[in-house]
C-alpha cells in the first residue's frame, strides 16, 4: 500500500530542510517550490529532478541545457537549491560529461544571481496545500484493501490547477502550509477542495480574516465554523457527476455564460443553503436533464442542462474588509479557457488592485520578492515544450511613478515610462528568464 501518501507537513518538525523528487514539469515545480519555501525549517530547500528526459526510465536521454537551466533557476528564485537525479549504469558508472560540461555551464549561468535572491516572496493569493487532507471525500464505503484510489486526483490536482489559472491570469500567488496561514500577508487565502480543516487551522483562518484577509473556498467546506463564516449550511452533495452553474448577478465575471448557456462543471457540486442575510448569490446550480451514469440520455454526445434548481453554487459575503467567496465545486480544475477566465475575474473581486499588473503570456510567470530595501522581479518563461520560444515586449506596471529598473546581473537600465500613477517596465526579450531590480 502506498502509505507514503500519509506524510504530512508535521514531518517538517523532524527534518533539517524540505526536499523531494518531482518529474511533472515547470508548473508543478513552481508550485512545490513555493510550498517548500514556505514550510521548510531552513533554507534552501532542495528540489530534485531527473537528468533524463522526461524521467529516469529514459536512461540515456539527457535533458537539454535550457531545460536544466530553467529547473535550476526556478529553484534558486524560490530560495531553493537544485539537485540532479541521475540514472546509474549496472557497473556503477554515470555519464561524466553531464557534470564536467553540461551542469558546469548551467551553474555558471545561475551563480551570478545568487546574491539577489533569498528575499520574501510577494503575492496576492496564497494557496493552502492542506497536507493532512489527502483523500477524496466522495470515495466512501471502500476498504483500504480493496479498489481504493490513492492517486492525488483531488487534493493535489485542484490546488495545482488553481496555480495554473493564477499564473495564466497574471495574479501573483504563493503556496503555503498550515503553519503559514495566521501570518500570511497576501490579500486572499485560497482553499482549493480542502476536504478537512482542523480546529487549530480554523483558528488561524479566522485570525487571518479578522486582519482583513479574504477567502476563496472551492468544493467541500471542511469545518462547521468555516461554513458559518461563509454564511452557509452544507446539506449534501449532488448525485450528478456533471453539473452546471448559471450566472445570477451581472457583475461581468461570468462573461460568455448565461441561463441558456451555463458554465459546465464536469464534477459533483456541494449543496449548501444560505443562512446569513448578507450573502450574495453570484451563481445558481443547474443539473442535467438526466441522471449521470445511467442509460437515459437527452442528447447523443452530452448531457445538456435541464433542471434549474435555483440553489446557490457561487456565493460572496462581505465581513468588514474581508470578502469571502465559495464555489460549490473546484472550477479551477475545469479545462475550458472561458471558465478559467471567469475564475480569474471572480478572484479579482477578492484581490482588488493587484500588487503589480502585467501582460505576460500565460506561461510566463512574474515573480517578485523583497530583499533588504530593494524590490526584485523575475520573468520566467515556463514553456513545457523545448525549444523554448523567446517572448518579446512584456510590460509590468508598478504602483507609483518615477521608478528605475535595472537588469541583472549586467546592471543595464531597462526602459521605463511613468504615467497615471504607475511606472511601466518593458522587457524587450525574455528567453528563459530575466531578473531586474526596482528602485
């Protein structure tokens, strides 16, 4: 049995630093690097990945220099170290050229940036990875010795999918552990399909909200006090495994969807009723004509919307300076681009004005951190396919006029333009990454 899935954040009380092997690409890396940065007892944490492309089973195929450089730089920008996992031949040998030439060149390119990192990562949304809640709440009545799934289909896929949406929508984000909730300084704490919240974690969430922090909760509501905070009472879950969401308020957030063409959600929805007068219903649930998983059908290729329940499935509540949003399913896991854009607009209702704005393409992540009295930025071209295509003319809008931007480590002045209370920094060309300081 894969009981290693039972490992939780508590293990960090008994280790010197966090580290682990990952082979899922750059989105997965930026996600887990942020989490390790947040929970590791000491820094740097260590990010491990394979020399072979795409994994160790491809014993003799080495990743390209740009792939390894991007892995190493992503770890460094998150205050981490990079460890290469290699395939060993039966006679105990390895390929020395990988280390004498390839990796030597990689580290020669990353070393000049080491003096600029190790600052405090800035973000507007913090995704909580609840390491103790590694189970599917809908998978019940199955013996652990039977056909029970231990794949991370819900507890990990949902928060990683949310990270993908945030990167795509250019919303600065972090990934945090339970021990980071109380003191998280970002604007929004996101609970993406968190099935269970412990009492001490709920204490921290309430303290965060009291300080003015906002919440995004999708899917299960993992604690009775969280339901009360949201102004809801959970009554069940839909038997349908394919559902819809109808816009209920014209806020412009669900553009492209209507009662005739609601948002498709290819999963169950949690059923809850509103119990507080100040809760706004942004969307209501529609069910298909026919029960999913049965032989009846209303259309040959799909199960169209047919039962408009009027039940809430996206809600918003204002408590003081805090905004608390709940979605009845993790819509961040849905693939349609229109849905991801709608979620981005919903999240902007919570964040308000972002710490910085950018027109970077969806696979270019803009990171920022504060170190000493300086503010640093990095644009990282996280394309998953090689060769990586350079990006041109990326603009980053910073609050306030009169800022200067210096490209590192060359100390070249970047073009800036001050206008309307902001300073726009232009990166003419980003190959794998660009790092600059703002003064």
